[in-house]
């Protein structure tokens, strides 16, 4: 069995409510993501936020990234738990669009240009070349986004966010519109990113239950409760505790199949 422990809080949401006029979108959302330690391993955190279409996932995504200010409540990040501001977490939005008039190399460089550390052009090139080797994009660096497949573009936009140096990366529907092979490659990429740094924390917002659950250590189900307006986190599943985390081959495991069935019933 994997020995692990959960330690200090990296990101927390406290009493989040979001309302547009009379319309309540999110209600009383509370959670925290803790730093996971695994013996002898560099292990980041991967959390899936699952809910049916239109329930409020993108709105919660925007709230967590500081792009939308909640009507009530606060999202806090980092060891000092300061209130999140736009730009402090990396985002890969739903239907992400790269800069079409720039090459893949230049698109990746945007990540580094926006990062905190000052690097020379030569250093940037070396870093991008290294990442391209690791993530199998070397042949594409000179191409333009239109010359790549949707899955390849998706991977570029994820790596672009990794290059900004943000430890928190929020992804809105990272599997949508991809075929099974590309989904597998995106999953491998996400798992790799999650082990690049202890503190790397991915939050995957998705209605794709199987794929989002397969890569995650924690799953939250966003849904409605009877008689109450607005979506809230109805259920949290700790996959570490269930022995289902960090196992990419998990899909055929009976416990995993049962968990997916249970999550589906909550939606
Ligand atoms: N600016 C706004 N004003 C009022 N209502 C809004 C606004 N933005 C979104 N909504 C509403 O919030 C609800 C949640 O939308 P959201 O985009 O978060 O859904 P979602 O779960 O991401 O759906 P999908 O899976 O289709 O992406 C919807 O009913 C939508 O109409
Ligand atoms: Mg959405």
C-alpha cells in the first residue's frame, strides 16, 4: 500500500456563494486541498470537480481562479492563505485558444515570459526544448496552432501554464472534444505535471467522470440539493483513502467501476 500523509492547506474555499441578480449559481461551498506527501516520491495534488452540464462548474472555476469575485466567501491560496487574485493561478479555460499567429515555440515562451523569474532568451529556449522532449512536442515547435490536432493544442496550453511557474493549475474540461488516444496522452501529461513538483496542484473541472476520476486523488461532486437553489459540493471522495489514487491502470478495477456508478447517481 502507498504510504502517504496530508499536511498543510494549499488552497481553501470558505463559504462561497455566487449569485447573479436573483439567480443563485453556487451555494455554501467549503473545501480545502492539502499538501500530500508520499514516501520517497515527489507527489503533487490532483482534484476533480465533477458535475453535469450547466450546474456551475465554469463559474466555480472562475471563482477559484480569482476571475469572478463570489457574492459571499473567500478563496485562499498558498502557505500564508492569502485571498486569490486573478493571475495567481494558472488557467486552461474551456475551449482554450492559443495565439494562432505565433508558433508553438512562441506560444510556450509566453508562459515563461509571464513567469516570475527573469531568464535570458537562451535559458528560455533550453527550458522549452527540455519540456518539448519530455512531452513529445519537439517536432511541433516550429508549427502554428492551426497545424496541430485539438489534443496537441490542449497539451501545449497545459504546458504553457506549467511554464509560468504557477503551482496551481485549473483546467476546465481538459478532455472535451478529444478522441480516446488523445485523452490518454492528456492524462499522461497531467500525471507527469502532478509529479514535477511536490506543490503542483491541478484542479480538473469536468463532466467526464471516468477520465477525471482516473487521474485524481480527490473527487468533488457539484450538484443541487433538493429544495435549495444553487449548486454545492454534495460529496467528497478521498481516493487515497480508498486505495484508488495514483494508479493509471485503475479503470478495470472493480472498486473503481463501482465508484463511477455511485458518482453518476449523484449527478
Ligand atoms: N454572467 C452570468 N449571468 C447569469 N447567469 C450566468 C452567468 N454566467 C453563467 N450563468 C449561469 O450559470 C449557470 C452555470 O453555468 P456554467 O457555465 O458554470 O456551467 P457548467 O457546469 O460549466 O456547464 P458545462 O458543463 O456545459 O460547461 C448556468 O445556468 C448559466 O446560465
Ligand atoms: Mg463549463
